[in-house]
C-alpha cells in the first residue's frame, strides 16, 4: 500500500520519477524512526519553515486516516494517535534567545542538542541546499547519530553530502522547488501513516 502512494505521486507529477529512490529511502528512515520509538525534528527557513510546521501537523494527528484513540478522560471525544514530531522553527522566544546569545546560524543546531536522540530523525529543508543554519543543524544531528533527511533543489548544495538521504527535486527556482516539496512530504506522511495505522 505505502509504495503505491509513490506511484500515484509520480503519475500526477512525472518529473518526480527521478526522486523515487530517495523518497523510498526517506520513507524507510521515517519508518525505522517510529518503529524505534523515535521522533522527527524539522527545520527550514521562510517558506520551508512553513513546510516544517505543515509536516508536523500531518504527523501529529490524523492526515488521511482517522487514527482514533479512546481515552479514559475523554471517551466521547475523537482524539487521534500522533507520530511524534517537533518543528524547530516554531519556538520564537527560544530562537531569539539562541540568535542573541549564540548566533542566528545556530538556532536549529542548539535545539538538536536539546531535543535530539540517537533514535530520532532530522529533516532539513533548504531550497538552495546551502542555508548555514540548516547545515549546522545537520552537522550536529550527524554528530549525535540521528538519521537525516534533506529536501532541496536540483543540485543539492552542501546538504546533499551531509544527509543520509537527500531528495533533490528537479528545479533551481525557489518557488518551483517549494511546489515540488509539498506533494513529496505529503506522500511521505501518508506512507508513514498507512504503515502504522492501516
């Protein structure tokens, strides 16, 4: 079922066929992360920061499947099982403190030190592949033995050689890269959800 979702993606957007192997690899990393009771950390800048929050939203509650869970405290409410994920872009007080005290290039690296464990996965999104704060976070993630997934543009930039898996979409234009990223991470979230909740 999960791999069928990749084929559906490629049918809709044929130019993403060249990303098929890296999407499969990213799915395997995410699947292993959650099977090992790990969590996903996400970071990006600008539009890619919004993508991080979007990814977390799809993982932490039902996306395409209901994932309903009955709780003793709220038996009549439709709460949902979550796949643990944290958007590192979403903590404004912490980010401003790190930027002020350490440096803006370390706003995500410092959070990886605080949140990251060996069972976890780091997703870094940068359209150029060269965003310094994303590269620095990935370096710390590798040092801490997290599995790492990058999402970037055609050439991959510096990120390509740091990550365990780098999804390099076929464009060099920022807005086009972002347009490709969204259906890819939607597909990955749907695949992980199907694996754990079908």
